């Protein structure tokens, strides 16, 4: 009996060792496996897909907008105080712009800023006070040198977070991609349109937003109807969205990767009739694109020609989204 116990312990420690080894094989986020030329690196807005389920955007029925609003075309000499005083009649707010703390500039260096309102109601009031010119919302602000300058206001509508082609068809994790580096102006249905045009029918698109302000992070999950579209999209990896003046102010390079879910079962155990086992690894190599438990990872990657495949380790944390 003692011997048996030792055997079991030994097996367990072997599994742990192997698991550790596999984890060491995982390529860090900063070093992609593929030989991408340096200049092909996605811009800073690209975020790595986290092993997680696409967020369920549960909107409060009364909230229509994110509390964060883009304002563009500001006078060059308007400072934080000037921005705040131009908009505070709608409610209390903070003005922010990229790298505000680091660059220590008094003025938004690129002529745009974000208004972070305390209440969503303020955004509704601001939108009402704007003049609608085509699709653009216009407002007027003054600075020490320019009075009454027209600026563009761009609120984010929460209804633009999701696009669903058919609510009766569930989203298939094996056909879902992660898209990074997206212009934050694109709605879910626009993302779906672009991806459909490129790869085939999209049945779901969800814009990732930050949980506090509910403003787009520049990433999305996109589910295709067909597995071939999913594979084609991942094969492309990078795609350049051409500027159209209104939505993309410059060409934008977006990155496409498999969306890794954290609640999947091993694909191999299922098909080999071993029942279901939770998957701890995902192989994002185009020839695999499958979820594996540790045993199956080792079995399936024993072949010398695919031994180099690098696993994505899945931390199983959340429950399935609904
Ligand atoms: Zn398995
Ligand atoms: Zn593989």
C-alpha cells in the first residue's frame, strides 16, 4: 500500500513538473512566435486577449451613454481649467487626455481630450445642447486667443457595444476571434460589417469596454458563422483598415487572434471518447487551434513536426457568460 501511495505521489509530481515545463514554453506577450518584422508590431492600443469569456454587456435600462466623451478640434491654448469651465454647466467632470501626467502639458497636445462626467445624465444634456451636422455633433468653446470655436463632441452609445445577427444561435467559442487595435469610434455592427466583408458572415461582435466608464478599449470579440472564416481571419493576423475620414482618421492596423475562453473542455478527450476534461491549454498554431488538457497536449504534440507549438495557458476562473 505504501508503495502505491508513493507511486501516486510520484505521478502527481510528474504531472506538476510537466505542467511547469509547458508553462515555461509559453511565449511571453512581448515576443510573438511568428517572425513579424519589427515595424509590423501593432500599435500601443493593441491589447493581448485575456483568457476570458466575452463580457456580457448588461446595460442598465436608463443608461444610454458612456460617461466618457471625446472632444476634438479644441483651440491650441485651452487648458484643463478652460475645458472644465466650458462643460461644467452639464455637471461635474474631469478633463483627461493621453499621457496627461507624463507630458505635463497645460494643453491637450493633439487638440483632443476626454470629458469624464460624474453622471451619465450630463452626457445626455451635452448631446441635447449640441448642433447636429450630418453625423457630427458640434459644440462651441472659447480659449484666451479664440472665442466661440466649433469643436466635435463624440459620445459613446452603449447600444453600439453589441451586434447579434440571430439571438437564437449561440456563439461558438471555436469560431470566435479577438480583434485588437480597433479605432474606438467603431460600433459593434460596423466591426461586424468589416469582418463579414473580409472573411464571411459574422454572427456576433462585442466591443470590449472598461467596466467603470464603459468606454471602448479598442478591442472586440467577433464570432463567425463558419469555422473556415475563423481560420481565414486568424491566418491573416493583421489587417489594415483604410481611413474613411469620419470613422478612421488614419489607416489603422488591427490584429486578429483566436479568442481564448477559460471554460472549455479538451477537444481531444471528447472526440476520443474519454469523456470531458477541462482544458488548461490552447494551441493557437493555425494547424491546431484547439483546446487540450495536459495529457492530450503531450500526446497530440509528440510528433516532431509540431513539437514546437507553444501553448497558451488557461487560468480557469470565470463561469460561462450567458
Ligand atoms: Zn484531453
Ligand atoms: Zn498545436
